[in-house]
C-alpha cells in the first residue's frame, strides 16, 4: 500500500520509543519514568474533570495550566506555551522556530527525536561532536554558522549537565539565533534556564511533566520564552490542533505545578536513589557518567553492554541499550525505587560473577 504514500513519508525514519513490554513482575528501568506516583492533588483534579463536562470542548488556550506554570516560575503567562507532552511542543518549535536557511545545530549524541523532526519538516541540520567526556562545548557552537541551536540539558542519553553560565554565554554570543534548551530532566540536578528567558529574547526553554511530576501517562509539556517566540508557537498550534490538551490534562497539569511540596519530596527521593545507585555501580566496576537526571549512563570495562542488557532482561529487568557509535557499550538505566535499584545491582553482580574469566 506504500504506493499511496507521499514522497515525504517514504523518506522518513521514525523515532523508536523505549519498549513498553507487557511482562508480569518486570523491573522496568528503560524509559525514565518516575518510580513515584503523581501528586494526590493532581489525581484529584483529574478525577474531578471526569464528569458530564467532558461533552464540552476544553479551553483552547489551556489558561489554567499556563497560569500555574507562570506562578511556579514567577513570570508572565504570555511567556508560556503548553502542549500535549513536550514532544508536541518540540514538534511545533522545530517547524516554527528552527527551520531556516542556515542549518540547525545539535550534538552528535542527544535525544534521537531531533533528527526525526528534521526529516519530517525537511530541516537542514548539522551535528556537533561532544567532547571526550561527553560534554557540550559552547565554543563549538559559537564558532559555527547556525540557523538555530537546540540542546538537551541534562543531555540524553548521557545525563551530563551544562552550566547555566555556559547557556547564558551561548545565548549572549548568538543574539540573532534561536537557542532552545530542552530541560526534560533539569529538576533532578540542574538549574533551569527559565530565568534567562527574561533577559534573552532568543532563548526558549522546554520542560515536561512526564519526569519530575510523574505524569508521563497524562501528556503535558510547556515552553517558556519571549512572547514573540510564544506567538509563533501559538500560530503553529492553531494551524494544527486548536484543542491539544483535554480537560483532565489541563486540570491535572495545573494542580501538579502548584503542588510544590510533592514535587520537591519525590525528586529528592529520586536524587538520593541515583547517588546510591551510582556508588553501587562503581563498586561493580562500572564507569558512571556524572548524572543530573533521573537515570544514569554506565559502561563496564570488561563486559559488552549489549550482552549485559540481554542478561538483565533474562532476569526480568530491562534497561536501554543504544547500538550507536561511541555509546554502544553504555547502558542507560532509569533510577527506580530503592528496592528496584538493589534488585538491579544484585542481578548485575550475579551476571558479572557468572561471566568472570577463570
């Protein structure tokens, strides 16, 4: 039936999301979901919307959610754009802000949806190599011609963090270039660049409620930037889908943003588990990159990454393994509950012991 496809469809290489297997008693550490549930206030707000009101369209502007984001960051709601998960926000950003005559720049190792969007929207792009420690070098971007730049911070899948000072240096050094910072994991160890958007009109910051607010199943994300950037995104959204967020998502997302106590408690629990997991992995002989995310990126000097992933799977534990240059020996491991992290390291100890050379 591909004879009916457009030429564009034939050229696309779609994004492959992390596996969502239907296996009983699985320890699922492959898609960076939060091990702790959403705010009870968010769940109550979602439940309250499951009423006769669902016969009515939701607010097309999602003002309740925008206002909650604005309260959290102490900014004007006019600086906020919201969408059906940060991936939809990113899709509108790529089409509305990142498609120019000069190429879009992003790292050679980063969120693998970026080149997919470039293929979908026919955006010319160039990748910029990470340094030997898997860090982003701002000078590499300052030295290149660019139509726009997008950087994940912390980067994925490496988990490495770029400092706020370096982001500001980039925004200041490229005042005529849109700089997008994708902060899906920022709440687990970094400082958000949202305050910088109030000083740099070329800077846009994107976040999601999937990770630090435990709402991956709800689909809510947002962008913060100068109102002129936000207007471009609104024009794209209203040319695509006037009602991207349903009533339950708007209410639940707003309540989750407002429940700061729950947000801080659960993210600190994840951070504590991450540090303990990193230490235990190191004792097993793994090199663990410094992580500011809710996952770690680790490799073993004497064991193949793919083989370790398969051995874990055989024990009911799944992690993410990327068969890509430079990182094919690494495992990306989501920080689960403390019990799940112990189960993981116990399994790795058994695997390493059973495959140790005689």
